[in-house]
C-alpha cells in the first residue's frame, strides 16, 4: 500500500475520496456497469422507444431499482416513472451538474449481476416500431370497413 503525500490529502479534502471506477459511475448515473440490467440512452428515454424493453426488464427483475438522469426534462420521464409505480420499483433522479452522460435511465441492482448486453439494439427497436405501425394501420383499415 502506498503512503499518501500532501497532494493526496489536499485533493481528497477539496474533491472528496475517490471511488473505484469513478468514470464508470459518472457514465451510469452513480452505479457500476456490472450491476446493470438495462441502460437506455437519453434519446431512447425522450422518444419512449425503449419503454417496452424497460417494462419487460422490470417484470423480470422486480427487486431492481430505476435510476433516471435528472437532466432529462420531466415531461419525457412520465412513462418511466409510471412503470416504476405500476411495478413498485423504486426510482431516483440523479443529477450531476459537473459531469455529463448520454445515459437516460438505468435499471440496476445493488450488487453485481454481470449481464453481457445492457443496451437496446437500435435495429431491434426499429423493427418493433415498424411492426407496431403496420399493426395500427391494419387496425385502422379494419375499422373503416367495420370488421
């Protein structure tokens, strides 16, 4: 173990004790990547494009908690917050004014689960959205003809 010098004490006094993997904690709203079930980007949160995947992940992980980027405007977080309330998942808005991240919401545990793929594939989202649009168009046509 290395001894601390005067600079270490001054830095610690000014900025606080350094946490392990500090950059990772900044990126993932205060948690570590190894604890994450699902991570949504700010764009996915604002467009609600990942809301179905988030709901599915919440159903599969009822003991997890939701961390939300506090820099995302409130009106874009309604769906995420209502899902958390619906499934009794605690959520917290995390605001770090000193650092910026492209992560909008994270479903996480307090311990490591080491899930390999935590992001939603954009191609998969596009296919789902196209299927929904086709389904709604067919439903509209059926309504026109009274079927």
